[in-house]
C-alpha cells in the first residue's frame, strides 16, 4: 500500500487516510514510513463563517491550481461543507466540477467524535497527501469552534473569507480570526456592503503588527461566477514567496510542529486505553463510580493515566 | 477559599474557576475537595447557530429561573456571545439585565488555546458552580465546532435553537445537532418561515428513535420580547422530570462521565510536560527537529509521552 500511496494512487491514499483517521494499530508505522517523503506540498487553510462560500471558493481555487499543473488535494473539515456531506443536494451538484477531475483528490474528515482530535487527524491526512505527491492541499474549515481554528492554524497559508453585510456575528468572529489570516478574501463582493467590509479589513490590517512583517493581502471575489480567483491564487503565492524569504518562516514551522506534537501525545494516551479491553472496561467501571459519586473524577483520571502506561509497557514488551 | 466557594461567594467562585480553567497546580486538590458537595445543580446546554439569539434566550431563561427562586450560573463558551466578550457594544447593553442581578453568576470561557480542551475546562467550572450552590447552570455554546458540541453534550438537558429561514447552512447544522437536542426552540418565531421550520423539526422528531424514549419538545419563542420563555422553562423541567423517572438516566450519566474522564486523561499528560521546564525545552527541541525533518513527529511524540510520565513520577516522589 505504501508504494501505491507514494505513486499517488487515489484508492490507496483514501484507504490510508481512513487508517490514520481512525488511529488504527498500523497507522503509526505507515506515517513514520511516509514522513521522509513529505515536505513538498503547500497547505492552504480556508476558513470563514457558514454561508461565506468557502466550498465554492475552494472548488475554484482547486481549478485554478489545476490549470497551473498542480495536483490538488482537498480536505473538508467543515460540517457545513458540501464536500464533507453536511449540506443539501443543491450544493453537491455545485461542487461536482472538482469531484470529477482525476487530478483533484477530495476527502472529508469527520468533525465529530474523531478520537484523537480533529487537528491531529487532519495533519496526519495532510502528511499522506504530501507523501502522495500533491502539490497543493486545501483545507476547508468553518471559522467557528476551537478545534476548527486549531486545524487551520496548522496550514502554511491561512485564507479568511468575509462577506458583505453578514451582521454582528461575523463582526465578532472576524475579530477572532483576524489575527491568523494571511490573505483576506471578500467573497460575494458583488453584494452591497463590500466596500464597507473591505474598509474595515484594511483598517484592522493597518493596526496589526505581525511578527513576520507580512501585510495581509485583501482580494475581492465572486467565487460562484469565478471572478477574482486568479487574484486570489496570486495573493496566496505572494505570501508563499514572502514566507520563503522570511527569517520567521522557521519560527512558524516550529510552532506548528509543537502544537502537532502535543496533539499527538494527547491522542496517544487515550488510544492506549481504548485499544485494550482491560482499558475500556476499567474506564466503564470508573465512569459508573463517578456517576454514583463513589470516586471523584480527578482520582479516577489519575488511575486511568497509570493504567494507560502499563498497557503501553505491556504491549511493547 | 474553599469555604467561601461553598457558601457561594461570587468573588471566590470566579477566582477558583480561573484556577481550574488554567489547570494551575492546586486546581486538582480544590476540585477533589469540592466534588463531594456536587450533584445538586441541573445543567442545561444551549446551542444553535450564530445569530439564532442564544444569548438573549439564555438571559431570559436565567430571569425565569430567578423568578422561581433558583440561583443561576451562566457559562458562555460561544465566541460570538456578548457574555464571552466576542460581540459588539449593542449586544453588551442588551445583556446587562442579568449581569446586574446578584443571584446570577456569569462567566465566559476562553474558546481558544485552553490547554486541556474546552470540554474539560467547562465541566470543571460547572463542578465549581454546583458546589457553590447554584441550582441551574446554563452553558451557552455555538452549535458549530467539534469542541463546542462536546461541551454541550456534557449537559443534562440540551436545548437546540433554530430560527426561521436561515438557509442551507442551518439546515446542514441542524442535521448534526438534531440527534442531541432534548428541547427544540424556534426562536424569532415572529419571522416568516417559523411554520416551515417547526414542521421540519417535527418531521425529524417523528423519525427519531431515542434510546430513552423521550420525544423532544418543540417550543416557539421571541426571546427578545420575552415571549415563550415560560413554555421553554416548562419544557426543560418536563424533560428533567422524565429523565429522573427514566431507567436510562444512569446510562447517560455514565456516558458523560466517560467522556469527561478521557478528556481529563488527555489534558493531564500534556500538563505534566508543560508545567516542567525540562518538558517545555524538550518539546521545543523536538518541534525544531521535526520542522527540520530530522526526526518524524510520531517518534518525537513517543519520546514526549515517556518524558511526561517520568516527570510525573519525579514530581510525585
């Protein structure tokens, strides 16, 4: 399977992503083997409020990168994305342009109940796509929710979508994602209020003080009509070049890896428990005792942590 | 401080929540000491899309419970909530009715970068409020995002807000939160389209097949005008009584505690690393080496897991 993944076989890639998503027993050895083959793909996180048109933009960006002879991977971790199966039929049809293209691989990630956290699962999926030779990986995620923001933070370039006149909620959200955007896209810019949003974004950018010295680009698009897409790709590529020349590029990469390692450590400790029958049973018993107020959850967690390590030790013997 | 918390002193409660939120060294012993005093509060999770009027409804529900002589705690984990400081001035003013009431305690939780996960931090804060004698704890969270959904899942009753005509995105979201709602509130029900949403919700409820046999209630409100609030409280209380009589109540509680224990185990393992200088330095070194592709992240995570335990052992000696 590794061989098939490395030569970019879609079916093998899909299968391996399922394995790493579920943290199956063999996931780790696969990921270890793939890692030396990674480092070429450029990851773009695309985030914004529900209804800002993320999926349509991702679809168009994929098309534009395809025309530049890039192989494109799309990972949708947005529960409202048609890619991830959350939305209605109309959206699905809208998105088919990409799903029929043999040079574009589309994958949705479960946004609920993913055992080791969404950021861990997404980063591992990006590792697979990177090793499989995809040049660009677009990660679509809704700009609300802690885990979703964590996901987008692991991308090398972060694209934040805004739309005219979406009211106070978007204003609130904007403040939170403002700090992390490398490129701001004002989508649906044919709607009234586009000038106002652009002025607001520019005002915020003027006040911002990024450690890398990058002044985020602002691009207007009408993704549904394909307008502004090339300008958007140029803005992404502009940031990419800036970053390559920047001394702080390494600092950002180290920071990304730090978050990733913590996430991996977290997911590993519960996986050790849940892959073992004894671990699962003890968890069940302790949960029942906590519900009965027979033991406090903090002491119970300590016991489970100790059990997790002894299970790991036993397994490795 | 524990004494002050137990007699419900707001300042002590606020201070202790900060301690548990940050997982300070002394947090655990406080939580252990408080746990025997918990079990009385009833926790209601309130979730819905941005713009559905969650904060206004929470404000009104708090008022209604206050009139029934309950002490009310509010925890806002919604980045778009005025309680949590995400929104603009107009919203803040709208919410002041509750913030001036000495029988209502309001607390916002950080939705980003909370070390051990949002669900862990929120559950610990609920523990503090429970021990401090609050009868009702309302947890407001946006209905998008994995962590936010996890938060609301730990509540004893889950209230899902819907609004007329919010389009496809809400439709998509609705599918995800449909399964977890005990009470559905159609807010802004004076807007056109309320009948249609109600019919859709009822159709989904008719098809649902809950293991506890509860048929979720549907209530119409205009929270901003205070309409339907008593009906909403009655629906919550109806579910509470049903649940008390139900044989599956315990199963739900055990499930909640199971999730909580896993969350605690996860947060504990990284806390052991990050509270120690050696752990922080090694994490930094390994992240740099991963960024340089000098070591793969999976081996690095294994090393950190081993280090985490030896740091814990050393600390406990």
